[in-house]
C-alpha cells in the first residue's frame, strides 16, 4: 500500500525536477552571433552641443535686441 504511493510520489518528484531544469531564467551563457547585445546609442555629446547652441542662440538674440534698442534710442 505505502510502496505504491511512494512510487507515484517519486514519479511526480522526478517530473518536477525535470521541468525545473528546462527553463534557464538567465538565458544562454554565450549568445549566438545573431543575438549579440547592441550597445545603446550615446547622445550625451549631441545633447551637450545642443545645450551650448541653445545658450549661444539666446545670448545672440539678447545682444541683437539690445543693439536694436540702442539704435532706436540713439536714432
């Protein structure tokens, strides 16, 4: 009676162990050549250039407005 129950339990246990080995949550150790991880593009440099151009644009606009204002007053 108990032997039959133990044999069934052992079968279920072996199936559970087998299923746990199927899935690797961390993925394969070495990726295949078609699945290489690509580095994300780096836009920090372009962002810094854009920030500088924006600052110079604002300064240039303010200087231009100041020159127009001085010419308006002087003229």
